[in-house]
């Protein structure tokens, strides 16, 4: 892929971040970097440390994985569109000197969780008026907050499981009331989870009141908003969605967890969870899942990509939309690229297509007038 000037497309891949999913971001970024064709792209690695520092230089990904970033160059991206590009920061006795390193045609965020997938980074990129892969501010924020997302799904008559949202501050003063309300909402098992996180970080399957209490405390470590959700005897079905205004859904896949649910360990540590592609479900259920996935995608104004997760009740056959991930995992074992590969779109072409969609959306955004003159 080249620009109209005939040069390579300048791509800034951003990874790491201030999130409980920092390590997963590094794994995903390595897979993306491996397939970006050097004949078509001029790639700059931009790492964000767990403390929030932006760095670049030689072998940024390796340095972040080793926790050895001292040799890297401190950089920043400004929200000012008149100062577009990545700037190096050099510390002096009087503060910092700033120097432009390079400009970019498109950014490719590979950040999972808070400060990367939740609309905060997207807001910065929007203010800088640059092209970037993935959903915008609204789609990212709503997709990230499971409580708000569930409200939007209910408003659009998309089936979800019974859920209640509580605040971390309420645990100390209203714990008994919360436990009673949860038990009135659902029989055990229930699940507790942070509203704003992914990769199954902070999720607990609760079989009794003691588990529920421990699960609430665990989820409160990662977010001020906590979900309690009814548990069912479920099969886990996932679809990938790709596109802007006219999105498409992949064939579905099924996750067979190696543990009692698809936990962080089952996803990334033991590597023994099984992925069935395509999912062995009836054609009618496939069409239902694809239709609901596209409706959910459009309802939150998602763009670029998303992985949409469903729970299929083994006992009743009912299908429930569980969540939508706007920056899904891109590791070698991740479902999002695997589903597209099985649908006829190989990994390298998928990455190309995501960059194309980012540039298309930027061109569309440039048609919007931001000044009103009589």
C-alpha cells in the first residue's frame, strides 16, 4: 500500500499501555508487526509503559517485554492538529525540548483495556485529526463499559443476561443490600466482573455468597463500576465483525474452555482451550448471531472491527449477547483473526483492510464542517 505520492504508507503501531491487559497488548502487537509488509509500510513502534510514558526507538516491543526501556526515546503525540506527528522529548535543566520525529498516515492502536480501548486514546487521535484503526470515541467507550453497553443493548431489544451494576464505593456501606439484591436477581452461579476491562481480567464465577463477596472485592481492584451477572449453562460463541458503515460478520466460532469458564489463564497461559471453527451450531442460530452482532455493532456506532461474544444456553437454546470488544486480541491464538481466516480473509490481508478502513473513515470525517458561518 502506498500513498498518492508513491511512497510507503507511514504506520505508527501503538501498544503496551496503562492497563491490566498490558502484557496481552504486547502479544497482540507482535503478531500485527510480523505481518505488516515492509515493502508497503514504513512502520514505527510506539510503546506505552505501564506507568504511561510513550517511548520509541530500536526494538521497542522487546524492551517493553523485558521491562528495560531506559535506552528508548521519550516521545509524545500532541492533540494539536497544527503540530501533527510524533515528537521526541529531550529533558534539559529548564524543562523539555520537543522535536518532530516523523508524521504518520495512520495509527494502528493495539491496546486492550483502559487508556487504549475505552475512547481515551481515540479522543486524543481525533483531536490530532489523524487516521487510526478501530472504533471512534463513542463506539470505544460504550463497547468498553459493560454496564452502559448492556443498557444500549436493552434499548435496542438485543437479548442480554440479567445484570446489575454497582459502584466500588457502595461495597463498604451497602454490602448486605447488594448481596441480597444479587440473590433476588439470580440463583447461583453468578459472575462478577469489572465494567471496564477485558481478557477476563478480574472475573470470578461465584457459586455461593462467600464467592460473591470475594468476586466483588476482586473486581473492585480493577474498576469503580462492577457488574454482577446471572450465570447460565452456556456455550461460548464468538463472531468477528469488520467494516465502517457497511460492516460484515464472519462465520461463528465456539470456545471450549480448559477451565470452568474462559478465564485469563485459559485464554493466554495454559493454551489448552479449544477453538471450534466453524461453531457446530444450527444454521438458524448462525444467522441469528450474525444479525445480532451487526445490530449491536451499529447500535454503538462501532467502526473498523469488533469481536462479538455470545452465550448460548445449553438448556433452553436461547442466545444472549455478552459483550463487544472493539480492539480484540490479535495473538496467534486469538479468535478474531482466526474467524476471518476461516471466512476467507487471511491475517495479512485483514491488517491491510483495517488500515484501508481507517483511511476511508478519515476521508469521510474530513467532509464534516466544524465552523458555522451565516
